C-alpha cells in the first residue's frame, strides 16, 4: 500500500497491518513516499497494488487519470478541512465572510461538485472550528 509519509493514512495502514499479523494473516507492506506524486507513480507503475489518501486527493487523482485509477472501498473517518492563516494578519474576518458568501450563493457546492468532493461540504464556516 502506497501512502504519503507522515499522514494519517500511513498511521492507519501501519495499524491495520499490525491487526492482520495479530490475527495470523500476512501484514500489509506499507510504502511511505515523500509526497502524493510518488504515491501515484508507485500505483501506476505496479510497485504498489493500492494507495490510500484523503478523499479529495483521491477524487482529484481519479478525475485526472483518464480511467487509470478507480476508487476501491468507501470513505471513512471524515473530518472537515480548514484554512490556516497566520494569527493577527487581519484576514480572518474577510475569509470567513467570503466563505459565507460562497456557501450562500451556491458557488461553494458547485466548486466541490466539480472536483467530486461534495460529500465533505460544510454548512456553516467557523473560526477555529476544529478546536470546538
């Protein structure tokens, strides 16, 4: 299984491999790469049989692959994404207002649908939403 190094996918694949070996089954050979492009290359070249990444990354890769990649399995462990900006740079309020406008106008849903990630949509953007 090809994964990006340092991601939750690497952690999850390693954990699942341990479960397999505890049950007397063959473990998963986890191949960790420094970025998503090498992960994609490992899958495309046959070095890896499968890859695991965040659902938006997978959806985008499938869209770009012209049928070379396909989705196997279901999305699980869904969590919202955020926008990281430096504290006290004055952009918090304008970015929040822009997100509210995009959501209210329907543009947000159109953008997510275009990229095949509408299932991850939020209905109300928040400042520090991941901490609350």
